[in-house]
């Protein structure tokens, strides 16, 4: 036996491998993530030895890269794991080769240390345009953040000073223009595809953000937690704002602006949507808010919202369609690399 | 190994020798991930790329993990013509 397609009839050993080697998420998570049982399955592979042992796994989340009038098949590879040891040395590369052959454009964001060493040897290139941005929302978080960067003798005063910054950190409810409203929804309706078509022309190159894909990633996520807002301009839906709140490894309530779209001819709306997300997240108890983004107008919006840039998130790509520029200008957000999917 | 495969085997030995920093006569005695100390995933990538460049082939995904001995390298490369 060798490379197998991860499908609905995959042996239990594959699910056990994923839970033990990747993350203890359970069968429902893996079924959701790799769309097992749907027509979109078939974008993950595993290596099985003749004795039944699973030696490695690579999983891709399928998407479409929309550039101009055309959308090209693409996929993010998000799980790539191999059993350590002599037998596993070539399994990872074999699985990656399989993934490369399966889709036109294969991408990944960040990657492990091993991934970052191996990909350049295989001719992969990287773009450093996506960056992580962070804004503290609570004095507790600000104090912890500052104290960890201060010498030990200064940590007490730093925490005390941060405690006084509560007023500075407070988010005010932004005054949206009279014709703009944010409407909470459970999922995006059929009419949202028209909105995406309009926005795609303005935001391309970008990954598809139609209602099927947004609902799959956010509304249908087995862990829940995504908050979806429709942006209405007048009576028409014109975009969206998605955020989520969870707990980070240090126990802080982490808010994430997952994605937003707005009529790009109204640049002031980007900053207002960012402010609105910050206010909603602070009201929900977030200690800080972070986002990943790649384009100048959104960077200007978060800078105006007192975010600080924390550093680039390398975007790796294998090959690109002929009519698509390098990823330096692509519209990338947390939607494309949200760790919660993993 | 027959006489026709001699240049192929010699080329493989040269590639393996270069990738792992081993003397050709050591390589000729046989190599495998459990016999070569620094044969890890990263080195395997280097080996695969070097073999492909040397012999002008592109290995199938299923073949890549099998390139772990001189005999298997020779058989797989020969299969590519």
C-alpha cells in the first residue's frame, strides 16, 4: 500500500493518527475539515504501510484564487505530519508531491521550522506581505505584555503603570455612516454570492469568499464561536465582518478579526468596521484583538485603530496561474490562516 | 548489477556521496536511513532533488519514500528510462 486518498471510508487508524499526531480534535472535526462525504472531499492523503500503520498525512483545504474575471483552483495545505524515524524520511516529501500534483496552486501560511527549511529546496517561494497586528484591550493584557519585555526589577512598576491605562484602552462604539448597518446572521444566504461577485472585482486577487465557503469555514465549524455580521449599505448587503473570541495559551481572552469585506470605494468603512469589531470584542470580554492582513488600505485602517504590527506571516506558494501576479498584492486575512481550523 | 547499469550505479553513488558527505567507497557498501546518521527528512529532500537533476527525471509521489537504498534508487531511475 502507499498513498491513499482520505475519504469517508478511511480506516479508523487514520483518524487515530490525526488525533494523536496532529491535534486531539476528534472524528467530527476531521470530517468537517476535509469535507468527507461531500463532493469536495479528496484533498487529503495519507501513507499506509502494508501492515496497516499510518506513516504520514497531508491535508489541504480547497479554495479558489479569484483574479480578475477568472477563479483558479487552489488549496492551502494545513496539516503535514509524518511519523518520525527511518521509514518516515521520504513519506513527507511523497505526500507533498501528491498534493502538488492534485491542485493547480498549492499554498501554505507560516509553516513549521521543518517546512520552512524544506520548501525552498523544492522551489517554493514566499511572500512576506501578510502581517499580524495586535491591539491590547485590557490593562491586564497590556501589563503582562509590557512586563514580559521589561527587566525583572521593572516588572512591578510596569504592571502598575499599565493598570492606569484602562481609559486609553477603552473602545468607543464607532458611529457608522447613517446608511450603514451591521446585522448579525447565523449564516450567509444565497443572495450573498452577488455581494461576493461585486467585492471580488474590487479585492482580487483574493481567495473565494462566497457564501458556500464562508459558511463552511465559519458557520459550520464544529467548534462554533464565529460571529458573522452582514454589512448593509442602505437596503443592500454590501460586505461582511467576522470575528471570534477564544482563550489563548496564557489564559487571555483573544479576539480575532477573522475577515471583512466592504465596498472598497468607501475607504472610511474599513476603519469603521475594524473599530466596530474592537468595540464588540471588548464588550464580549476580549483582552486583546489580533488580525492578519496584507493590503495597504486595511493596514491603514488597523493602524488608525491603534494596532501594532507584530511581524510578517510568510505565505508560501508552489506555482501560480499564468495571469496571476505574485502574492504580494493578494488580499489575505485570518480567514485564510485561522489557527482555529487546525 | 549488470554491465549496462554500471554508469547509472556510479552516478547514484556520486549523488549520494555528495549529499551525505560520505566517501564513494563507503556508499558502495550500501546506504539506508538507519545506516547513515544524518539521513533525515531534509536530507531526503536534498537527495531526491539531486537525483532528479542528475538523471533528468521526476519521481512519482509513491516512489519518493522508496529511494532509500542504492538498489531501489537504481530500479526506480531505470524505470523512468
